[in-house]
């Protein structure tokens, strides 16, 4: 179940990247890209840790 939650976090990161493409103000664009990278890294870490835990249980 944790991997599903992590994939939702990664999806929200992709949505932030897409939203940053439509923003014309450079500082706001940079902020959205920074937040998207931060959220994406957290999601990937959660995904990899949950994948390792599910593999160890088998």
C-alpha cells in the first residue's frame, strides 16, 4: 500500500512540473520546479524503500 501512496506523490510532482511550464513569472516557475524536484525525490525514496520491504517479505 505504501508504494501506491508513493506513486501518488510522484504523480503530484509531475503535475507540478507541468504547471510550472504554464507559469510565465520566472521566480514562481523556479519555485514550482524546486518544489516538484523535492516532492519527486521524497516520492522516489518512499517508493524504493517500500519496494525493498515488499521484496524482503516474500
